[in-house]
């Protein structure tokens, strides 16, 4: 649970980008991921969105919650089963992921272009490497989710 979190954070944390980050940096116990606030959440490369970017992510995050609300009798495990996931929930997640991907591309251009003097050079390099890694895992995840 994240105190004082908003629907924007929900949108980020339920995205395939954050999921790819979690799969990359978290530890595993048997076949299960061990989500750690100190390793996964605190080190996620959050960037400051523009008001328009935040609003678009919030709207699609709300679509995810609305789609979940249509199935009050289902557990999260039921809702996120790859074979039985409701189509509107899958579409809402895809829309949120698309909005987040657009935001990352905007931020990559701003942060890595060298035009933002407030961002230290090492942060630009680390952020670019993290975004490349997240993009690669996101593409793999999207490819696999589309063929299943």
C-alpha cells in the first residue's frame, strides 16, 4: 500500500513498463517475484509528467478500475488469467501502456537531448539506459501477450 497515492501512480504501477522493470530488478523466491520497495519501487525511473500526460494516464487507469468493477465476483487472479481475462480489461491495460510509452518517448527526448541543463549528465545516461531496458522488455511482453 502506498500512502497518499493517486490514480496516476496506479496507472504507472499497473503498466507493462513497470511490470518489465519489476521482472528485471526484483529477486525471485522459487518461481514467484519478490517485490521490494527498496529495490523495485524506489529505483523505478519515475519522471515528472506534463499535466496532459498525467491526465491521459489517469483516464486510462480509471478505465482499468472501471473494467475490474464490472466483475465484482472475480478475484484479481481470475481477472488476470491470460486465458479468461475480460476483453475490456485487456484493452484498458493496452491503452494505459500506450499512453505511458508515449510519455516515456517524450521524456527520453527531453532528458537525453542535452537541452535540459537541470539534469546531470550521469542521470541522462542512466535514464536512457533504463528506458532502453524497459522498452526492450515491454516489446517482449507485448509480443507475448499478443500471441497468447
